[in-house]
């Protein structure tokens, strides 16, 4: 078996197809955020991007536990699970059009989108492992980079069609998700080294946390998750606040939201290319530090001239997502082998739970704090993440 793995060469078409399918399938994640002003009008006053995004995150948490507890991707072909989940996520996303005048209906629809995304993102990573038994850091760099592009994609659709009905963005992203699932199922399939996870063990995280390196990488990931989705959800709001505070001509908010979020794909792919040379810990540590510095300097960034302001946000966008694949790879490497499946599932669920707390905390501060101070609430994430991640960095340099 070892000889087979050492002789195996992944075909060149695998990574582009895996990235393309992930990009399309994940486009439903932030579809509602891209049309939030129009959706808020349909729902009435008082509806917030934090609530809509929280519904997706909560659905993803429940879906991840469900998929893991039932061993869905072990009992069935992961490529088939990916395709069916993409189709159901697309249907759930499209249903927002049907219930756009009912707040509870929209929240349920977005919850279901998150639930079925649990059959796309984690299962896509499982498919990547089956094709790349070695060099996982680079493969995950491109995979998560594609996920970031997919997250940003609805903002691009909105930017290209400012005069289109908001429902077009929902319809386009739903169609994209179906296409993503078909790419995996018809053109790629499962790799020859399909891993099989064990049963879900509730105490796995406690036992895994006794391992110093796993504790360091998991806590670094938790700090990253405190910042990531809240930054993405509130970038459009910050752009609008900036132009109003500076009394400048309106910015193309949808276009710049796309560019800032999509910039994270550069950090993911670039980090993946760097890992064979310097290792995952420095790549993750540098990017988490840069995004933390951006958080800390955010009140000053808000005061910059428009060109410098937008450039700073793009740099922040590169760093805020660029460490994600490296933390995922480090968690996978450092988890005790006999507990890896359960420990990684629970780490993901805790990470997304942390993002919900961050989203709601930010929403509570909107209108209470001046807009330029809002992103300071994100500082504890990178700061605590780096403090706990430090042992892995020290090991790398020693």
C-alpha cells in the first residue's frame, strides 16, 4: 500500500475541477447577504445581516454534526453526497424568493442552506484528501480559496446587475450550486485514497486537547473564526458608513465587497504554495497576525483617503481568510489518529459557534459605537489565537 501511495501521481485536471466545483457550490453561502438591502425592504425594518448569517452558520453546525454522527460520507460515495447536498442547498437558497415576505421563512431557508453546506465544504475536503494523500496543505489552499471566491461570488453578480431584480442573484447562485455538484459527480468523482472516519466520540475533543500541538492549532483556528465571518458580513455596511462619513460619491459597494472578500482566495492559494517551503505554522501565523493588526488599526483605516482605505481592506481580505486552510491542515495533522474524525468535527462546530457569537456581538454594537470603531471587537480573536498558536511557531523555528 505504501508503495502504491509513493508511486501515485494526482492527475492535473483534479485540482481545477475540485476548485471550480467548490466555487460554484459554495456560492449560496452569502447569497442573501449580497441582496440584503432589497431583502430587508421585502421583510420590513429591523432585519439584520447578522441574523441572516447566523441562521446559515447554525444550520452548518447542525448539519456537520448530523453528517458526522450518521457517517454519511463514509456510508455513501462522497462525490454523490456532494452532488445531492449541492442540489438541496440550491433549492433551499431559491426558496428565499418564495418566502421573502416572511422573516421566519427566510431564516428557515437560510438555516437549510447552512445544513446542506455541511455536505459540500467538509465533504469537499474529504474528496480532496482522497485525491491528495500527500501535499494536503497546498490542495486545501486552493480548495478553501475556491470556497472564498464562492462566498464572494453573489456580490459580483449583484455588482454586474445593479438594475436586475434581487431575485436574479438568488437564482444565479442556486444554478451555480447545481453546476458545482454536477462537476464533482460527472467529471471528477472520488479519489483512489478515500479515507474512512471512525465513529463520532463525544469526548474526543477533550482527549485531543490534551495534545499540546492540537490544542495550539485548534485555538488558533478559533481566533481566526471569531474574525472571519463577521468581517465578511459587515464589510458592505462599513463601505456604506465610510462613504457617508466622508461625504464622497457613492462607492460601488457590491463590487468592492466582492473584491475584498475574494482577495482571501489569494491568501489561501498563495499560502498553499508557500507551505512546502516554510511550513503551515508560519503561513498561518503571519496571516493571522496581519489580520489582527488590521483589526487593531481599523479606526485609523477608516480615516484614510478612499484609495488607501480600499487598499487596506483588500490586504485585510487577503489575510483574514488566507490562514484558514493552514489551520485546517494543522488540525488534521495534529489530531490523535484514533480520534481525528470526531475531534475535527467538533473543532469545526465550535469554530462556527464562535462566529455566531461574534456576529451577534457586532450587531449589538451597530448604532451604539461610532462606525469606525466597530471592527475593534474583532481584535480578541487574532490576539488570543496567536497567544495559543505560539508553541507551533516556536517548534517551527527551533
